[in-house]
């Protein structure tokens, strides 16, 4: 069985896509021949887009919405590929979709799996089984809800079927309550995914996170600052006429302007002076981290003593008044130091939960 170390980074999949960040662009959905060709040729003319994306099957929330043209799009995509040399990516949601893409492999190069499919392990397994012995690389979008295990599980199902050309797409997570963004980024989740699977390339989808063109640059820049491997951005040569997601699609000329405006940062540098300065700061962080761990150990030792004292004197573990005092007091002090309330609160909650667990174990041992 394949494992995470067998995953091939996206820049090794095809000739000509070895330069990162990789930019993927195209319409939310393929609508007609003119739209597919005109959007693709304009994107190709920028000199920045190597992979063209277009949904041909569109899983919509409610019936009656435009659900794609299906197999009708294959000749259009084949024609675009022949004229421009672009690689073509489409979404597959069923085993039948995989079969049709395989039969039209002269038009299709890459498949992506959408958030709704990734959210259903049965659907995901059926797709993985259909992809056995397939030549298609696969892009795996994050599930609808912020569940890292589900995202990783989808990747594991593909690996178990022998697929190693896998990358992830971070398109954000569905918010129950309305926010300024269509989807909540929750950047910590794709970062944790990268930590756990270092070989996995992660592409950011600022279009679906934003929901409108207004925030695409902000989200795209954030992704690049976090060393994402690329961007997948929706584009339509006439967004106002788009049959799906018109509010979040940029014209090809606007894509070009966007890409020119972004700051591209290197992950490493050959400049010895810069490296020396960074190493100095990193050594300082290392020293502080070890001090933090030593202080945390000292704090937990006291927590154990308090637990022993509580059980001897028949005092309950959780003291709401004391917890409120700690939380309010530390947040106030943290604010004076310039630390965000969110950071202080999260840190204290983690430490408090561990403290309660330690004292609970002491109580259980005495029973």
C-alpha cells in the first residue's frame, strides 16, 4: 500500500509546470464552445496560465440550477488544448464521470474532486476505486466542514488505489452564519495538512473563499505569504453572463492584473547575510521555546500538588470563579503586552484543559 511519502509534488507531474507558484484558471463551468475557447485563449495569452479549469458537471445545492453541459464539453476542451497546449482539468464526482474522462483522455489531463464528494467517504471510495490504473493526477478539495481527518482520509483512499499524483485544494469551509467571505479560510487546517504530509502540494482557491471578486487579491496574497504551491482562480471572458458563480469570476485581463500585483516571496534564499540574520532570530525563538516548556512543566507540577490538596480536603476539581479570574486577568495583562486576546484565550484554554485532565487522573487514582 502506498503511503504519504509516495505522493509526487505537483511540479513533477508534467513538463512546463515546474515553476511555483502554479496558476490554474478558467470558468466555474463550461457553458458553450465560444465561452470555453475565448476564455482559454485569453488566459493563455497572459503567458501565466498553464492549466485550464472548467467544471462540466456541476453539483448544485438545489435542483433547477445549471448543472453543467456534461460530455458536450469534451470537444470544446480538446479544441482548446490543441490550439493552446494548455493542460485541462475538470471535476469528477462519480465513477461514471471518471469513465467518461478516461474515454476522452485526449481532452482531459487532470481531475479534481469537489468538497461535497470529499465530505462523503462512500462517494470518495467509489471514485478512488474508479481511478485504479488511471493516469489522471487528482486535486482534492477540502471537505465542506473543517475536518482535517476527512480531508486526509480522501487522500489516503486515493493512495490505497495506487494514485500518487495527488495535490490538495484549499477552498475554505462553509460558515453556518453569513460572513464577509463565502467560505471561512481557517488557514491553520491546510497548514497542518502540509505539516503532516510534506510532499503534498496545496493550491489555494481564493475565488471560492471570497465569493466575490472584491476579496480575491487579499486571499491570494495571504496564500502566497503562507507558501502555498499555487492558486486556482475562476475566470470568464464575460462574467456578467456566467451561468454559475458570476460574482466571483474575473475576466482574463483582470487575472493578468491580479497576478502582476501579487508579491511572490521565496521560501529560501542564497543570500548568506539574510540567512545569518534569520538563523540568529530562529536561535532566539528556540531558546524562548525551551524556556516556555520548562515553565509549563513547573506549572503542571504545581497543578499536581493542587490536585493532591483538593482530594485530601474534598474540594472539586473545577472552580469556575478561579477560572474566570485567570482568564480575565491574563487576557488583560496580555493586551498590555500587545498580545491578541485570541492567542491568550486559546493558550490558556489548552493549558486549563490539560490541568483538569491531570487532576482528574489524580482523583481517579485515589478512588
